[in-house]
C-alpha cells in the first residue's frame, strides 16, 4: 500500500510496504522535448463587432513560425496603476496591440519575479539516516527542451536520441551533508568529476550507503542530449566516475533503468550493442489499417492517447524499448544477463538471491496503452540463472470501465518485506469485472521463491472488496487493505501470516470519504535488507503490541496531524505527538530511529517532521524522545518574500441545500478593507464527487499551511492586488442509488452561488469583478458556470479542459457509465451543448500535445468554434509542444500574460452590473434549457479518437481519466518534494 500526502507545495512519497524505496527523497515532478520553435496559436473573437471574424488572414496565422526573443518582449516598461491594481489606459492599449500579434509574451514583473525564483533543492536521506543529499534543480526549462523530437508509442513518449522518456526534468548537481549528532548539518561535499552541464537522473543509494548510482546525459551541439550513462559516486569522497569502462554501453531508461542487486553490483537495462539504426517508415504502406471485432467481443476503453497506430509503430516500440540486462560490479567487471527483451521492471528479493523480472511482448494493441500488453513475469537468480516463469498474462483490451475493474490473472506480484525471499500476489475471482457480484472478490496468495515439488501456493487472505495492498510486520502481524469505490468503503484487516489458527479480524471499517474518522497509517521502519515493515514500539514495563499511526488529523477546524501509539489488540491509543494548531502546520515525514531490528524503544524514538505557517515556508526538523526536542535541519529562504505578509483564511459557508462548504481566501499584502474596499476576485476550483452530504461538508486542509505558489498558480495574482478564492469546495453528491452527475449542473451552480455570496458579503470581492477559472476538470467547470450561471462571473479562464462529453463516450473523470447508458447526463454536462448560452468572455488555453485521457486538444478547438459560431467573446491559445500541464518557461510566461491581460480587460475594467440580467438568464434557463431528446441523436456519433494518457490507471480500467497530473490548479507545482 502506498501512503500519499499532498501538500500545497510538495508531495510526500512515503514508504511502500510492497515495493519500498531504499531512501527517503524529495523528488521533483517531471518537466513535461528540439523541433521547430513556434509561437502559441491564438484565435480570438470580440462580440463588440457584430459579425463573425473569419478570414484567410486569420487562417494563415493559426500557426506562427516566429519566436520573439524574450528580451524583445521583456515588458520592462513603466506601468501606471489605477485603483485596486488595475492598469492605466496606456498599458491597456499596449496589451490590446500586442494581443493581436505573434510571439511569446511576458507577464508583469511582479508576477514574473515570483515564477523565476530559484527552486529549493530536493532532499534524499541515506538508508542509515546519517547523511542527506541536496539534489539541485534548475528553474523552468526552455521550450527547446520540449521541442526535441519524440516518439508517441503505446501511451508513452520517448526521446529517441537519449533512449529514455521525453520531457524529463533533471538535477544539476548533488551535495552531500553529514547529519551531525546534535541534529545540525555538516558542510556540503559536492559530488565532483562529472562532465560540464551534466543532467542527472535516477539517483539511488546503495544499501550500505557507501555509494550513489545515477544517470548522466549532456547537451550536444545540435540542441539534443546524449544517451544516458550510469555513473557511481563515492559518498565519502564525493568522487564520481562512469560505472562501465567501455564508452559504448548506454542506459535504456524507457521503462526500468537499474537496481542495486547488492552493495557492489547493479543490474542495468542497456541498449543492445547489436542494435542498428531505427526502422524506417515505408513510403508506401503494405496495406490498409484494419481493426476487426468479428468475434463480437465487448471492448470499452477510455479515450487513451499516444497509442500505437500501425506495424511501423510496433517496430519502433520494440527498437527503443528492448534492453539487454547487464550485471555490473563497481570493480568494472560485467556480465550479460538473459536475452534482449522489453523489460519493464526489476525487483531483487530482500536477501539479494533472486530477482523478479517483468517484460511485455507481442501481440501489441492499437486501442490500449502498454500497461495492458501481454505481460510476462519471470524469476531469476541474481547471478543470471533462470528459474521459472510465474505468469504470462494475455493482452488485456477488455478490462471493463467500471471502477475497481482489474486485469485477470496474477497481479501485484511482490516480495514480502519481512521475509528473505517469499512472494505474494493477488488474483481476482470476478473475472476482473466490478459489476459481477461474487464472494470472495480477490484472493491473496503466497509462496517461497523456490517451492518444494508439489507445493501449492498458500492462501493468505480472502477479500470481498478490491485488494488495496499489504503492510508487513512479521509472521504474527500484517495489515491487509481493501476498498470499493461505489460505496466509498475501506477496510483494514489484521492477519497473522505465519499462523492459520489465528483468524483474520477487521481493524478499521469506514468510508474513505469520511476524513474525520481516518485513524492514520502505520509508520514503517527500515530493515537491514533495505525493505520497510511496520514499526513495533515497546513501552517500559508494558508487554502490549504497539504500532505508530501517522494521521492527517482532519477536524472541523482543519487538519491537525498527529502520531498515535496504538495497541493493535485492544484498539486503545495514546497521542504522543500532535501538530501545533494555533500558528503552525506540522507533519510527521518519517521515522529516523529505524535501524534497530525488532521493537523500537519509545524513549529512543526519533522522527523527521516538517513545519510551516501561513507566511513561513516549509522547514524540516528532527524530534527526539523522551523530551521531544526539535532540531531544525534546513533553512530554505522564503521563495517570494514580496508576498510574505499575505492574508490567508479558511472560510466556511453553506449551500442552499444545507451542504457545508469551505474555501481558502487569500488577500494581498497590506490589504486594508477600509481603504481598499472590495477587490477584483479570482475564483479557482476543481469539482469532486461524493456519496454523502456529511462527507462533502468536511474540512480538508489546514488554515496554517504555507501558501505555496507554483508557476501557473492563481495565487500569483495576489501580486496584482486581487482577492483569490482558492479551492472552494464544489461537491457533486449522489447519495444512495443516485449518480452524482445526474444533478451536476444544479449542484455546480449552487456551490458557485454560495461562494460568490460569501465573498461579496465579506466585502472583499467586488460583485461585478469576480472571475472564475480552472485547469482540466476545473476548466470544464468554468465553461459550465459561464453557461449556466452567467450572473455570477464577469469572465472565465479555462485551461486544458474537455467540453464535449460525447468525445469521451466510455466514461470520464469518475463517471463510469457510457454515453449510451446516460445520454442525458453526458449532453447536459457538456458546455459544448450550451455554447449558445455563453455570453461572458472566456479564455481557452490548451497544450498542443495534451496526452491526458479525455482532454484532447481538439476539445478546445471545437469548443472555440462553437462559441465563435454564436458570437461569443472568446479567445483560444494553443501552446506548441506543451502537454496537459505546462512546463517551458516561454509557455508559462505566455499563459500568465494571457491570463493577466484577460483579467485586467474583462475583470478589473468591468463596469457592467454582473447581476443586471439575472432574471433574464434564469427565465432563459427555465424556458429554453438544453433539449436533451432533440440533441442526443445529433451527438451520439461523437468523433473522439483513441488517445492515451501516459499516466492513466492502466491496470484498473476505471482510473481517473481526466484527473489533472498536477492536481487541482489551486495547488501549486512542487518546489520541494519528499
């Protein structure tokens, strides 16, 4: 089970019981490639001209071919401000003039300076917790990085020159610090000997913490990067050198890359030395492209992108993804391991005697991504001897789209963390179809790596819900997790893996929507083998079995994280640590006293915590028992001191149907209500589905969390004197047998009305100057609000959204009914169908290479054309080379410029009464709403392609198809990640 904690600025990748990391690390998000530079494609329509703008000149300008130098549009000009941060007429005219031209633009300096602030380094603790790596990062990448050629194959994107995934971020340097006995950090020791301009990836510690392994690539003169090579660094001296003595051995990192087999040996995926040039695409195809379903199989798939298209693509995938495994020792000796294949994962056993090797093979598919291709799992010894095949799963094109549907056959094959070499896995009993009623639904099996002749796998546990993972402790204790999305139920079972006489029993049985009842997750300690198991805690003169539960501590006042000493047999608990709740927000990150085998003494407990406040950025501390003294180990500077004194408040209000709602209200530094009055306001949100009103109304987050601001965060407009309502909850509730989306529009509008009423009642938001925006599903929300609640907002900003649900006919977001099962819902939810109702200005922005399932770029293209066809005031910006989230500095700066221009022109300068036509709008809605019956027949043949999200939940069939990779835009892109 993986335990995830998402903050405003960083994501905690905590310890996994099934496949634990060998170290704790703050891992930055991947920068989402060199082709021809292009400007953003911009189309616009102004309703001030009462006719449609469509000309040959406009068509010709739909793709610009000139990159304007940054210095040419630096915007370093004197800006005269009006009240509440509005631009003067002169600057407004400049905005208008430049809006019609090509080239990338820069936002005002007050926004640009925040975005260009240097990022905090990522941190990585050694296995023994006595050293810390500072992994140094650059700021935003240039567009040239994204413009590099890439191959889109089977749901992944490959940089063929480097033979790795495209769009990878990287570290620029590694600093090693000793963690002193008093908790302070020793001086930095820089890893040296690297080539100039080294781009570092895949940093990992050896189990004895004496060496680091990582990959290195460098820029080449033609704007591309070299292939990756594996390097090793001595932790004591900081000296680095290539692992392979031969200069012609390169890393293949399309899937897995390398693993430590023992303290001096790595198993590496290398590019086969016999590989020639890439296959060439035939000038004349051998025949038509044919897909057939003459067997009448039922195959329903989401709108995956970047899929294989023909035999040439299949050959390309084999060419780039095929690896030759090589055993490489630190002394320079090498040994080939097996034969070349498309290896996807390498997993050594805890005792370092065996290794699980997974691979995919043909027949491939043109309708699903590579995670559903035929998969083979083999067992080898770590010295290169093949033992046996565990499974060879067939192509899985027919996984149902219903939530909790899974692949048939063995899945989640892993090593037990508490045993030297014992395997476990799970097999479905319902054929993988969540709609089939059966008991048990999943069975967990176990067997040794080399079972005796005739020995059958043993049954560890049977589950009636869907298996969710195991946290191992020892032969007497393990926790098994199961859950079911439709009911939001989650259970935690206690089992004794080594004793069939002890019956399993339920430890927790609750709704995962009910955050107030969350008891927390068990803390794990590291074993000598490098695995992670549940930490047992002993108290003086007490024989009870205790574990530590680390929880978010959700309360009606906000999250107050805690650490409980929990008696697993009686259920009694003692709170041994809790976050400050008056000023600070603190969390427990990891155990630092986990080097002792067996039970840990409570009086010798040592934990790593984080601490922050509304105005103080995150720092890390080590707290030691029994006195719980905290020692600060980091001192990161404030990333944007110009906003250090901003005002942040978590507010609560109520929807007209009684549902409690929350939001975070931000006001700019120095705001004085008496002097400044009501400000222009930006509302930024992302809807969520719930099964109960009580759960929907619960408070999530903390009022004391640091206001993290990412490169595209709405909080940037605090620097422009806006009020920001960040993340107002917009729950879409379907209680009992009701489906949430059947009342989507009604609940969406009601939530927005409540939010607008609250900020206007407080006097901080000007009722005629409230803009709404969102990313991905938040963009979908924005378009719907402008269509169905135009009385609330003066304009909207929609980034990377999907607007026509008939283009996602086999489900979207958390909707798992098909278009043909819920036609009215699909049509009513689609703002595309209500394009004739959108009268307020709307800015559409989309990445030209969006690979997220559901949010094809054509969604924005067609929505803009529909709006234009009804004379709506709209603007479409297509960002070359960008994916679902935006990465390049040029793109991000231009997005901010577009957004700021839109807000200044249609929000700050708005003088019309937003509520003037309220009655007319309501009358129109009641009399001329969407005619579902008449429109349904028009749209059932939607033209959605078969495209793929590289991060789609390929094993479940019902994954979050449209969930934004970066999370709701109200959350910032990470500055530091653990």
